[in-house]
C-alpha cells in the first residue's frame, strides 16, 4: 500500500483472492490486499472503514482507509459471507450470504444478533436505507422464485415484498441516497439497475439505469452520487474482468474503464478521504 492511499479517495475492488485498491476516480493502483478466498461484497462506514467479505474462513474483515491489515474481524455462524451493509443511523453491520439468515453486529462490534427470514431459502445481498430499514434479496423458500424482503428498523421479523420487476437473485441491492436499487437483466440479457419505491409490502420500479456492454456478469455494484461502479466478470473473447464506471442514473455507455490488474472483479466500495476522523 503506497503512501498516496492514505490521502486519496479510494476504490476497493474484490478480485476473488485479493482486493485491488485504486485512487478514485483516477483509477491508479496504489495497493493490493492479499490472502482472501472468494471475496465478493464490500461496504463502507461513515469513517471510511471498508468491510470485505471472505468465504474461507467465513469472515468479514474491516480495514481502515488505506490500511494494510485488518483492524477487526466478524466471523459468522449462520449467515455466510457474500454481502454486507452498514446502517447509516447507528453503524450496525449486517452480513448475508447463501442462507436464510442475517447476522447483525450492533455498532459493528461484539457478537451478532442472528435473524432469519423464514421465506428466504438462498439469500445473497443486503442493503440499509436512510431510516435503518434492512432489505434482503435472494431466492424464496420452496418455489425458487426471486425474493426481496424487508426488516423494518426496530422490527423482529422480515416482510416479503411484492415486486413488479424480476430482481437478479445473485446480484446486489443498494441504497442510492434516495431509493433502493436492484440489478435486473432485461430481454437479451442486458443489465439494468432499477430504482425502487417501497410502500407497505410493495416494491415498485420507478426508474431504470441501462448498463450498456461490455457489462455482462455483475455481482455487487456501488453507487457514489452521480456515478455507479460496476465490477464486471467479463470473459467474452478471452477478455478478463474489468471495472466499468457509468453516469448515474442516466447509464448508457461506460465513461471510464479499469482493466489493468483486474481478473475476476466481483464487488466494490468507495472510501472517501474526507470521511477520516
């Protein structure tokens, strides 16, 4: 990790067995975190600390902005580790992945509270809104249909949401500052990010951000104000993975691409140097 990483805004990209750290938005590689096994999702707190999921051991690691070594570890027993989210209201850390469980570390400390969505069979990613409501996506129990559920702030059980769009059960959801968003694949396999309004037990599509090629196989995107960062697992014509930046919410063609050093891009997070305390 170069000294430049401590003073710059940073883009963290999970790259299966390592995490690449770039200056943002310049895309200059300034560090590599090694020793991961099937790293996927990332999230970031209000202090610029980055949380990175890892499959083996089943743990989420916390790194300070530009840090070389983890400053905390969050092993899970029920939830697995594919997605994570930070509650902007109180700093809670939620972890999800490949099960019906969510583990919530209050204030990103101590031992987790384990919650189960009984209607979920194969949950993947999660996201908090600005009120502390937690959303969870994946496959429903029994019928293999896509499921999006909500754990209201202070609630004790998940609510299954009726959707008018087909969410990708293996791709992420995220709060964009105003709306919940979700990745969908339209006709012909074209990737889109939909903006969602949640009212009661309904989730309705109210906007669409089209992601033009080469966006192909996407796990966890990251929205930063007027930009969406899309780690792209792209293998067509023997090309390796890349990281695509699109204008948000207009979408269209990517305006910037990072290819060098990228092989299996799966997740992203942006840590702002301005958030350092």
